[in-house]
C-alpha cells in the first residue's frame, strides 16, 4: 500500500501561482511513477501531469504545458506540482496518484490521495 496526502491548495487570483505537494508513505516511493489529475464539478477527472520514477521524464496535458511543472524528491518521498499563470479554468480538486508507469489515464493508477481544492478567481 501507498498512502498519499496532498497539500498546498487554496484560493488565488488569476495570474497567480501555487505549489502543490504530495507526501507518500508506505511502499518505496521511488518505485512508482507519479501523476497529478484534477476534477472540476460536473466533469470527469482529467490528466494534468506525470513523472517517471527517476524524475527523468515528465508529461503534461496541453492545457497546462508551459505553465505547470511536475517534480519529485525521492529522498523526501514527495512529488510537487508548481502551477504558474493560473486561470479560472484551472479551478478543480487536484489529486496525486501512484502507478507503475506514468500513465495518462486515471485507470492506470493504483493509489490516490484525498485531493486538495484549487480555486482561481477572475
């Protein structure tokens, strides 16, 4: 089992920044690829970003490319999502997840955090 706990969400004005963190415990963190997903009210959960177990490969949804950066610190068992130039359409609950590979689909992930709310005001 892997337990994941997100933090860092909040309310920010459009154009602002937030950094989300996801702390992992349980099985060896560095064995897992990590992903960030988000879900807005009435919408399906969507892929945001993913990172390989080593951190050497990263992947982004087109909607966040150039604005968001995913990174990880295996010594701290933590994955981060730096979000810059935030837009109102980024408003959602953000989830981190762990998987054997950096999949683009939620179905590929075995473990999920409880989510953290990000609200971007216009």
